[in-house]
C-alpha cells in the first residue's frame, strides 16, 4: 500500500491534483485572479467537451468570449506548449486544482 496524504477535494495531499499541478507547473497559477481562474476552468471544460483531437486550447479560449487579463492569455499559451501537450487527464486535474484554490481563496487580487 502506498502512503497517501490525500484529503480529498481540498487538494492538500501529495497525490492530489493541486500538488501534482504544482509539481508540473510550479506555483504560477496561484498568482492569477479569481476571474481568470474561472475563465480558465471554462476554457478547459470547453476544450474537454470537443471530441476533436485537432481542437486546441487557444481555439477553446477564442470560442469562450470572456474578459480576461493579459496574464490569462500567457497561461493559455503556456498550457498549449507542444513540448508538453496538455492531456484530458491534466485538464481535469487542473480544473480540480483551480476549483480547490478558489475555494481556499488562493488567487491574486
């Protein structure tokens, strides 16, 4: 049995989406605003809903008309990098982590 500190939705455990996200991308997502986090969740959900492998994160951002900061588009381009393409599992983990951060009031003002 593998030891785990997973405490569920809060994302505090070592095998939680929030921890995995930090391991992969650092703490950069803690620095975006709550509005941008909600927009990112919407874009990721839109991307996941398309059953087309050629549909990209930047296309999903264009299809989701929201007012966002310049930092939001920087994160979109970061997630769209071809060196480490975002997978559906990554997107679901990212949505869970962003939701946990919003619930814990972890966002820039």
